[in-house]
């Protein structure tokens, strides 16, 4: 994992490993589980109130702290991660620390798993930035930096490069790895998988169907990789419906 730029937690940051129930996991490894972090004050189920987070570093709000514990309990009971990775932004690290503590392992952080740096749009209403985001995600504009931020290609190369290394690690070790990351990282991973890892499905990337706490399972299927969006979304404001990969853009159920 060193190739991803993982920072191992200092000894003082670690917590005692609790006893983990021996009941078989619902989603046993090997696999990669991308988990969207818990809620912050800038997240809102109301599109008119949601703000662009990007590389801003807001903490979890009170509902997010509670949600992170729900995510951790759910992950420990159904996924049983042997390795927990996360973005180095605190909304992800707090969620990852909860998962790691509950699962009885350590959490490792890396800027590789940060979201798209949307520069000047960060902190502004998400609805106001939607057209700009869509414009810079188009093939002809993917090398252009968003104002004050990074290009789509820089974002996708960084995140997908890290994801591919995690997938290679899973192939080599047979482990179950949880990666706590962000909204656009999950959407990018979905879009990449929907294009058979040879590009991006623009419709998938543009679909807003991944609330905080969403979990994407990427797993080996024969000689290839498959994915599903898990139906359970711990602490979500509304239940998330499972959907088919080649049906609506929310991912596929297997």
C-alpha cells in the first residue's frame, strides 16, 4: 500500500481492538468497498441547500457523528474490512476511524482518495456549480482546470490510479479493503466501471444518487471485475433503492 502514499497512523492515534463477532460477513472478501463519508453541515438532502465541499475540510456535524457510528456498525457486521483506507480530509478520516475501531483494525489516510478539487466553486451552492462541473467533465474539456482547482483528468488519474492499486492488492492478498472517500469519487468509480474501465459513462457520473453513507462493492468475477451499489445506506435520510448497472445510472445489483 505504500505506493498509494498511505500514511500509517501513529501508535498514539490507534485504539484498542475490540472483540469482533465471529458471524460470517454478508459480503465476504475479496473486494474493495468504497464508502461515502458521513454527513457534514455542507451536505443536505435538499439540493437547494447543499454546498460544494471538494477540498474544503468541514468536520462531521452532530448527525454525521451519529451516522459514522451507524456506518461503522454496518461495515463491521456485513463487510468485515481487514484494511481501512481513507481520504485525508477529516469528514472521511473520522468515518474511517470509526469503521477501523469497530472492525478491530487501523485506518490509513491518503490524499489520493480526495474528491475533485473544484476550486472557486467550493463552499457555494451545489446547484449553482452544476453546469460548470458538467462542462469540465465533457471529453473536450477534461484537461482544463476548473477555476481555482484541478482538471477532471487530474482528478480521475489520481483517484483511479489509487483505486487500481487497491484492486491489485486485493487480487494479490484476497483481502477485504474499505476505502472511505467522497461523492464524486464514488460517481467516478461507477462511471468507470460502467464503461468497462475503458473510459467514463457520462450519464452515470452526472446522476445524483449517492447519499452520505453509500457503499459501492467492487469485486472479482472470474477474470474480470464487477460492482454493485449496496441497498443498505446507514443513517441515510431516505432508503436508497438498489439498481441495475445497465438500467438506471445508479450502479448494478448482482
